[in-house]
């Protein structure tokens, strides 16, 4: 298949589904970490694996759909498109989850954040840290709970921004210039040698 925008968008949209599912799994694991800290290391490792997953998808696109050749710009465009589709799917899930499945999620997250800030104040080693966190705690208590649509939009922008940055780095490793000799030139060279 030729390297056309249609194939890029088509492949990215299909690969965005498992990527969005991966993000949903991270979301539930993150919520579990708030309750039980022993899973924090697993969450950290799985978050660090996201660039490796993107690399795998981009390499698959390069080798199967782009003829084994991919410029840096096209690699970035593929990765960014992948994140756009995954961010849309994931933010749609967040909207459905906070609207229908767990309507108290925003309240729970706010209370959990306040508890963590209060715990940090008790354990903070420096006075300057305590003053800053106390100010942050007061502002957090004054905040209104986000609506499901606000949470979905925040999720979309968070995934998209981190995805664009990840795409810049992954594209450096996925890009591949065409070989110096094409297959036709190599065939002609072998025929003339005989």
C-alpha cells in the first residue's frame, strides 16, 4: 500500500482503539493507586511503556503501509494522528464513565486530592513547602466540582499534549530513509556482474 494520507489516517484510527483501551486500563489502575499505594510502581512502569507502544505501532505502519520508508515529518504525523484518535476515544469514555457509571467520581477525586495535600502538610520537611501546599489546599477546597464534559475535555488535552511530545521523540527512532539503491538498481547490478 502506498504512503497516502488515507492509509495513514485509516491505520492510525484502527490502532487508536487498543491504545485508548490501554489508557482506560491506566485510568483504573491510577484510581486503584489512590486507594492502595502498592500498585504505584506498576502504574509507573506501564506509563513508561506508552512510548514503546507508540514506537511499535509507528514501526508497523512504516514497514507494512509505507514501504519501509518514513520521513521524520510523516512519522510524527502518524504518531500525532494516533494520539488524536486515542484521546477522542478515551475522553469519550471519561464522559460516559463520569455521567452514567460513576457520577460521584469528581467528588471522590476532589476529596482524595484534599486528603493527599493534608497528609503532605503533616509530613513536609520544609516550612516553605508547607506554606505553598497550604495555599494550594485552600484553593483546591474552593474549587467547584468539574462537570463530566469538563473532565472529558481536560482528559482530551492532557492526552493530546503528552502525545504530541511523545510523538516528537518516537519519530526520531521510527524515521527511515530509503536505501541508496532501489531494487531495480540492485537487480541491474547483479545482471551486469554475471
